[in-house]
């Protein structure tokens, strides 16, 4: 089987879980004999595949760079023109004998729909996030929603990264339940390092990810546990506001803002952190939680996340409940047997979350949709 996969992130050129997913999925599929041409925006550095069945094809020149949802100040004419240009370039460049097209999220949906008609082959879309999730359910942009709805309705098969995401697709976009298959994400295990008294937040600094709740929780913890550092790893439009918040609530000397980290730095911070907290307001899945657990780091996740529905050996809290989150952090800091139990059980459970499993389930969807399309 040969597929055209269209996206906009592929390591080392990535900003979040989408790039991680595309890397894990393509390599898992390639190991199963699938040949993949992966189309993405042209970057400043050449992106190469390490697998003989995966070819990276850069499409350019365009001003579009990887992000899920740009800052509001960037939502001008140039941005929209860039999105249309990238999609138009994809329609022109994607040629050849493929069995199907596989797209990821909104940025390539228009191209996916047009390529389906141009090439006469089925379209599969993986929905990693929706505009409702990315906006934290606050003032979602109708332009994104319209693109997502058009793509979902024209696709032959939809894959959602969680039941939570599937529910949004059904209730907000009017998609039939029968058209959506849930395939949860996976992780390449990182392995543990020497732990320090660090409580970690890692992600884009946006409303969706809930970093302000992390700082409020830190304030509660530090009232009872003085000898602990809180690390906010990542960048985003909320960074200046978060720095001001840490000063206003009197914990600036206990909070480290790292800014953008390299891949190696991300792996290192996972390994040395004692606790990982993912307080997302709306998280379709949350690969970072799996990465932290694979590094032997006890993890606390928001109940408003896809990972909370499928992973058992982590603490689950309401993102807004800073008292309960603080209680969980303090318990993990004070009681080594609790920490050890979570680490051991989490390390055992994480072995089930493999990219081989994701690839196997995705390949089953490929075969099903190709068979249906040929009838």
C-alpha cells in the first residue's frame, strides 16, 4: 500500500504532539510495509526520514509554519492567504499512484478534499484537535470551524485521538458516530533520570493548556512545601502575563520559565522532574502525559483530557480545582511509597501505548476504507 500523507510538522520541525504523532505513525506504518510520501511545508533546514519507505516531500515556498492556532494578532490577511497558498501548492504537487490520502487537522483539509476528487482515491483525516479545544471554548474562530466541518464531512474515514474528541466532532460538527474511529496516541519510552524536587508544566503557553492554574497550584503547594521548584517549560502568547502572575502572587523566586526547549532539553526535564502536571482546560489527548510517565515521573492530568480516559495509573483532577491538585502534589512529595507505586504501575502500563499498535489500527482503517471505496 502506498499513501500520500499531508501535514505540516515532522521532527525535528515540530511544536507539539502532532509532529510526534506523525513521526510515530509513519514509522510504525513503514515497518508494516506501507510506503509513505509525507508532504509538509518547506523549512529552513532539510527534513529527512530515517526509514527507506518514508519520503519527506517539502512543498514551498509559503509563509505557513507549524502551529495549531496562531495568536489572534496574526489572524490577518497574510495568514489566511498563506493557508490557501499552501493548500493550493499541495493540490498541484501531490501526484502519483496512491491508494489513499491521509491528512491531519485543519491546515491541510481543503487540499485533502480537492485531492480526493483530483486523484479519485479516498480521504482519511486524523483529528488531533478542534477549534473548540484550541480556543479553550472561548471565542472559537468560525473560519477554522468551517474548514474543519467541510473536511470532516467530505472525508471517507475519520480518526479521533480520543472519545473526548469524537464527542466534539459529533455534537459540534454534526458528524455521524459510525464515521469516526478512536485510536489513542502512543509514546517512545524515554527512561528515568536522577530526580530533583521539580514540579513540571510543559506545553504551549495558551489558555487551552491551563498554565495559570499551574501557577495558582504552585502558590498553594509552596505554602506547605518550601523546598520545591516549579518549572514552566514552553513558549506562547501568555508568557509575559504568566511572569507577571508569578510576581503578583509572590512565587517568582520559586518558578523557572524556560522558554522554548530543544528536543534533548525536553527529554532531560522529563527525566529529572519529580512530578508532571497537565492542567489543560481542553486537551484532545495529551501526549506529554505519556512522555512524562515513560520517564518515570508521576503524573497529574486534567479530567478534560483524552489521556485521562485511557490511562489509569495517574492522578486525575478538574483543571480548575487547584486545592485538589495541590493536595496530590504534596502527597507525592511527602510519601515515597505512593510515588514508587505510581512509577512502577505507570511504567508497566505505558508499555501498552506503542506506535506499533497505533499503526496496526490505522492500517486496518486504511484497508477498510479502500475496500469500501472500490465497491
